[in-house]
C-alpha cells in the first residue's frame, strides 16, 4: 500500500527542524535540510509505523490550484492507475493563487495578501471573492471524488487552516470538517476570521498554538510535537494496516 499526500507546507513538514530556543537565523538556515520532513512529518510517521510507502505532492506555499494540477499530471498523464493507495488531500487557504508567467515561463504562486506584487494586488481587487473561490473548491472536490470512485481508490479530504463552508456536503471530509489548526489546539469555535496563511495572520488559534509550542515563532509552522499529534489523529480515522 502507498499513501499519496497532497497539500501545503503543513502536510509537507516545513519547519520541522525547529527546536525551542533556536535563533531565527539558525531556523531559516536549517530549512535547506530536506531530511526533517521526510522523517518527522505526520505523513512520514504514518508510513514508517505501518511499513507503507508515501508518494508526496505537497509543498511549501502551495495553492489548491497547484495541487489539483499535480494530481491531474500524476493520474491522467504520467502513471497507470494503482488501486492499492490511499489519497490524503489537505485543503489550504483560498487566498493563495497560481498564475503562469510568460516572462519566466513557469507557474508563480502568490498570497493574495501580498499587495507588493502588482498582479496579486489587481487580482485581489478585481477578480477575487472568498465565497466564489470556496464554491469552486467544492466543485473540484466533487469532480475528483467521482474520479477516485470510478477507479475504486480510497480518498480523504481534510482542512488545514479553515473549516470551509461549502455549498454541499463532502462525505469523505475527515474530522467532521474540523481543520488541523483547530484540532491542534482543541478549539472548535469559529475562528476570528478566515486564516489566509500569511505569517502576519496571527489569529486566536495560531496564538494558542504559539503559546503551547505547537508552531514555531518564526514561520508559524507546526513543530515535531504537533506532527506527532496529527499522525495520531489520522490513525484514529483510517485503517492503514
């Protein structure tokens, strides 16, 4: 069996090299080490415990758009369908966007809170609505659910930062829709506002996580303790044996 993981930095395991008392300079220096996410992320902990593989597509700063694109490339163009897999898909902030730059000949990802970027600022003012984007995310989920059902593949969705209010029910949404952020601090009341995943976005729940040492103070990514907790939560809901 293999677990396929999609999502953002919380799924990937950015920040796992942090330890209490570490300087900011040292923290960002060790981010170049890619071994910590491979060994200490919740997805890696699960795979190692049950002796299964982990094919990972999550990455730091990823938008939902990028993850849908990676899934399309993997399942439709690159690989034969393997039914002996479980897909775990983390849904990130809808305030992240991806656009193709003809100048750089590559896809660029940006936070819609980054108004220093002219394209992002224009997109936020002229082209973005939180409810509309959340609804689009729901339709993509339903489309992929149909694809996985057609191929008899087990797949699960989970919210990373926010309890998204979709226009319909998602039967295979984990944790009754509660986000990893809410589960991490055991606070399931509505957040003060939509968590946009900006480092300046220090809301009530992130503040609790900071106070408890569950995210690091420099980039607000989950610590090793948090990932151990995440692994336990997934194991309670899914039989990986």
